[in-house]
């Protein structure tokens, strides 16, 4: 006899009638999750028991679009709560196992003789739907995490490009660490915006904390210097390291380096600020 819609509805009612037993078995199987039910609800506003019943009903009703949508929502909720994937996997596998067990009991208690092949066919459909849920969950989870990491990286990169004002129209940008093409673009964006916003006319680029720069990145940094000049700001480079100078000479980039250079930031500040102070006193 075919495990048709009638049997599915009877099985759903069987689950409703035995909800307490279903929940008890589910929690016994998911031992690690069981002790964190309330914590998970508080951290991520995730109601595991009610969500388990929702997943089971979507699976039994073969509502694939709604199941995928539910998986996406669950993925975002789980990723945003910083809960471990190990807990989620344990929970889903426990739902799968418990559902299979109750399907078997329903078959044993049924007054009608149900072809065992139909029961296994139903089980395969259950497995397929739960696997589809897991795929949707993981895609949503990883996409959310990737976007979050990208946002945090951009934020960190912005914070790692400090522009320090030392006079009304004079600022210093000390660069440290590794500069790749992505960070160079952020440097360009922030510098040009700050020049316009703060009307900077003299900007010191202190590169003493940069040991090495790739060729493509060096090209981009030279373009930044040209952009600074186009905005009416005078760039001064300080603290160039030997490896960076060698890269500039080896690649023939020295012809594009029009900015003034000084051995150290201290020397640049002494030379330029002394001149500025002298000029200001003279005007008075």
C-alpha cells in the first residue's frame, strides 16, 4: 500500500499525539544541545524545539521552497549568534534520527499493512529534504560569516590608516605592517577624503614601519601621491626602507616619484614646521 498523503497526515497526527515523547527522545539524543537550550534561546533568540517541529512539518509536507527559506533564516540566526556549528549538526542529526524512529513506530502500530518499500521511500524523501535544509543552512551561514569578515577587515583597515593632525593644515599618516592592493585602495580613499574634509595642505607619509611593498601596490601608492598633489596638498615621504627603494629603482618607478623625501619623520617635521613657524612670525 502506498505511503500517500493520507498516511502522511496520519503520521503527522501521530507526532502531535506523541509530542512529549518525540521531544524527550530528541533531547536525549542531542545531549550537548540539551544542556544549552535556554542559553541558545537567550543568545540567538533561537527556539530549538519549535524550530525542530517546523522543520519536520516542512519535510513531511514536501514544502521545498519554504524549507530553503527557513534554512536561510536559520543560517543567518546561527551565524549571528556565534554558536558553534557542532551544536547545529548534532541537533539536525538528532531530528533526523528521532523522525526515523517515529516513522518506524508508526509503521509498527498502523492497522494497515504498509509496504516496507514505501516506508523506506518515505525515509529517503525525509533524508533528502533534511539534507537540502542543511545545504541551505550552510550556504546562508557561510555567506553571512564571509560578509561579516569582509566588513570587519574593511573596518580594521580603515582604523589602520590613521591621519594625525599636527597643525591646522598639516597631518601625518604613519603606515605600518604589510600593504597589499586592497589596503592601498583604502588608504587612497581615506587620504583623499581627509584632505578635502580638513583642507590639508601638507601631508607626511611615514613609511618607516613598512618593510616591503609589492610592485603593483607600489604603482598604486605612487598614484596616490599624484592624487594628493592634484588636490593641492604637498606630500612628503619619510622613512623609506632599503627594500622599498630597491623595488622602486629595479622597476624603474623612480621617474613617477615626484614627492619630496626625507630620511625620517623627525627631520621632515623639523624642516617643514620650522619654515612654517618662521614664515608665520615674519608675517606678524
